[in-house]
C-alpha cells in the first residue's frame, strides 16, 4: 500500500492511495503462478479544477473538469 496527500491549492494531485495483493499457487499443480489484484485512486487539486473551469468559460481548450481517477488492475 501507499498513500500521499498534498495541499490541493498548488498541487496537481492532492490525494493518492494505492494497494494490492498477490496470491501464489492459485491453481493446484501450478505453484509458481501468481494472481495479482491492485487498485489506485487519485484526486485532482482544486487549482487544476479551477484552471479548467476558467479555460471552459473563455472557450479555450474546453473539456470536462477533472476531479478524480480510479484504476483497477488484475494480473495473472
């Protein structure tokens, strides 16, 4: 696991957390196989959100206002 936080008025990512697990030998007779599951979550800082809102109002680089992102990963 890993987690971090930073002031959201001056950082691109204000909060980040991730974690995962590995399991070895899931299938009988395949003792070296590894199943992995991981997840990550990040929150975008308010300065970046405000910048995108301003750009949208001015008609420059219009797009959605970013807020967060979540990733789920499964490996075998």
